[in-house]
C-alpha cells in the first residue's frame, strides 16, 4: 500500500503542473481571453507602472503583451511537460523528454487555437501555435544549457 501511495504521490508531483497549465490555457481560451476583454485591465496595469499611453501606441503595446504571453506562457507549459516526462521516464535522455514535451505543447497549442476559431471574438492562428512552440523550445534550450553548466551529471543520467 505504501508503494502505491508513493507511486501516486510521484505521479501527481510530475503531472499536476501540466494539468494546471492546461487548465489555465483552457480558461484563457474563452471569450474573456479575447483582446476586447484584456485591453482595459492590461492598459490600466501598464499605465499604473509606466504612465499614460496614447491609443495608437496602446494597440501595438497590447498586441506585444498578448504575443509575449503566448511565448512565455507556452514556454512555461513546455517546461512543465519536460519536467513530467523527465520524472516519468527515468531511463530516457533529455532530448527524448524535450521532444515529448514539445509534442505535448504543440498539441495543446493546436487544440487551443482550433477552439478559439469557433469563438466570435477570437481567432485561431497557426502562427500562434508556431510562437507557442518557439517559446517552449527556447525555455527548454535554456534549461538544457543551464543543466550542462550546473548539473552535467544529472543531465547525463541515461548515458
């Protein structure tokens, strides 16, 4: 029984961050995550930090904030997938886990964009999926480089 409990605890530790990340994406994929709903609160926050901004400039800033959200949000989800595979497949290497993580990230991103294409105030864009995957690859590469420098023995566990 203790072994089963430890196995469940280990499994939850590995996969709960992925589930939470996918849940956050699902919440953001509603009509309330559209630009028409996010502009006012993001502008309020921006102006509280940086001061007033002209409407023409705000449109560009808002667009860049939203696209940065794609890049870093899916980058974080990519890391959650990477961690989950790393913990679940103890005999695999970093590249195998990173590939599976990218596969999971691209699947979630594709389903998210497909879902958004059915909402009246949202659009589904293959370019957003590409941006999401670039975020995942970039953050995974950063982790890989960090591990090469700081924890090379742990990185080489499968060799």
